[in-house]
């Protein structure tokens, strides 16, 4: 559902990640999955193509996404630190 001009929204809450996308004239989709996360709720937006490129480049089954806040870059990292991918967020409306 996510297209280049529409950000992919990631909402992190205690133990859960909710991924959503909304594209005009196409529709919207939301999916939740369990993750290891403890901290304050955080919602951040990324370009779906750039996020997919970073995730697909990690050869491991487990990926770490390190975030400071919704306006700062994120870091996709392999667990053994053999790979780092810096990704810039997109400002979310509303």
C-alpha cells in the first residue's frame, strides 16, 4: 500500500509495532506484530523504499532499529554490528 509519496508509519509501543500506510485513491492498511520494545510510545515515518532497502540488506534473521525520537535519523543494524544503515525520517502530518 505504501507508495513513494506516502510515508510508512511505524508506531512503537510496549512489546508491539504497528505498521500503517495510507495512499490517496488506493486505500490504507495496518498491521501489528510483536517486537522487543520497552519505552515511551513513538510514532515515526519513513520512505517505504528506503526502509525496505535497509532491512533487506541485513543478512540476519534479527534486525535492530535504533531510534532517538521521531525527528532524528534511525539506524538499522545487524545484531553482530557488521552492517549499519542510516535512514532519515519523514515528518508525519497530524
